[in-house]
C-alpha cells in the first residue's frame, strides 16, 4: 500500500462526491477532501505568486495561529469570482467545521475551471459526505479527490528518526513556478515551532515545486500546506533541523517529479542540470529557460538530439552564458564543446532518447562551482488535445 498524508499519526482524511464539475463524460472519483487533525496544529504555507489569486488563496492567506483541518475541492477553481467567491470559500470552512464538529480554523483550497461560481449545494453535499467518511480515506484516495487532468494520484512518504512525513499533490498542466497549478498537502508528526516549519517549507519548495515546469503557465490556485500534528515525541530544533529539512525536501521532490511525469500528454521527463555556474542564480536562470523552451520540449517528444535549440535557449536566458566555455551532454553523449558540435553518433543519441522515459541534459558552463537542476517534460500532440477539451 502506498502511504501519504493519511498515514501520518494525528491525521484523519475523508472524501466525498458532490458532482462539482458537470461534464459530458461522468467523473467516477471523489471531488471533495476533508483532512482533520486530532488537535489544533502548527502549519506553514506557500502560495502562488500570480497577481491573480483565487478566492481560497486569499482566504487561506489570512489564517493565523493553529488549524484543525483542511477542506478542498476539485472541479472548480473558485478563481476570478469576486466577493461571492470569497464568501463561498469562507462558507466551505464553515461547512467543514459544521460537519466535522470542529470549531477551530481550517485552510481551504480549490482547483479546476476558472471563472465559474462554486455550486454550493454540491460543495455542501461533498463536504458532508467527506465528514461522514473521516478516517476511511487512506493511501492514494485523498489525492484522488483533488485530481483534475491528472492521470494518477500523487503520494509520498518519508521516515525520519522517530517521526514521519506524508504528503499528497495534484497537478498535470498549467505548471510553472511560483508555483504550479498544483495543490499539495503535507503533514508530519514532529513537534516544531512555526518559525522553523516555515523555514523548512520555503527551502524545500525552492528546489522542488519551484524547480519544475510543464507548460510555463502560472496558476491562480497554487498552494502547499505543511502541518505538524505534534503526535510524536520528536522535537525539531537546531540540532536535528537539517535532517528534517532534508527529509521534507526529498518528499516534495518526489511529489514534484510525479507532477512532471504526469504532465498533460507527457511521454518524457527531462532533468536539466546546469553545472559549474558562477552563481546559483545564473544556473537557475539558464536551466529554467531551457526547461521552458517549446522547441526543446518538442525535440524531446521527437527524440531529436537538437543541441542547437538547447544552446540557443541557454543564451536567451541572458545570464552570462559563454558558448566557447560550455559543454553540453544528452545522457552520456557530449554534443557541444568549445563553441561547436562534437563528433558524436547521432543515431546513438536518438536511441538513448527513444529508449528512456527520463532524459538527462547536462550543461557545464565552466565558469564557477554552483549548480541548479530543473525538471520539465516534453510537449506531445495530446497536450493540445487535453487543453482544447478541458472545459468539456
């Protein structure tokens, strides 16, 4: 059995089906998620940097102190819905409190179609059913309730020294920092201060969810919620903080990888590794520009070792790229060095790209010692089809 947030001590999950999104093709999975903590718990959160923020983001950003739960829905983003959207997001919290018999604060999240008002009768139906099923949603089921165009539920679990961390995520399209069209809910049973929890989350997000792209489009609803239930006897302080941060980073990287792997229509995952840069920021800018390039992404789909597109994208980052110093590899094959093409076997590189679902692109800048890695995926025919038909 795969483990996720429901397997963290102090967490109970329930899912419901409200029929929130009305479609021609029936959706046979839950669309409402309720997560309840045994006691009011410390939390940290990271939100989209899009200037257009959905109502649940605006409401959750105002939550302070401790929380007793998270309520979320798929099928409707509750974005660009004005004051009514704010009221509806607040009503979701009130309904979660009512049906779970909990008076403490809740975080709220939504994902789905932008610009449509929430169908509150169906929202209430889903929340009521989720509350009735609290504690019964295990493993991947909580993740299934927040899926939209996802083709599989995304879960991850890490064990530390006397504690655990479990999480779920959703996301397949409109993926680009900061952050992606993604929701991620993570819980741990450690005892930790709010200050340290926030630092850990920010650092872990920087190299996970904020280092991926599917299509370069930033969403209105992205959020990551990290909650510490305090059910274990482990106290996180300066002595074991780095270990905890590393475990959290591993978990978020796993969830981020699953999002890229499930990129709408994706057939390949690409690791863009920029090495020996003069700064981390330089490495990040160049890696991101390559990862975002539609020409690079379509070449990945065609298994075409078109190194010229990669080098052009690196230069387009305008981050001090020097082509005469750079070396470019796809897999183990050196394609570019000293400002020009090397004597490589085109067919061998094509076979490497054809036979592997994960492609490594390594760009050595030979300018310093810093590095950064970005995850991206290819663009296929199905990406256009999925997004052309999204609202139907």
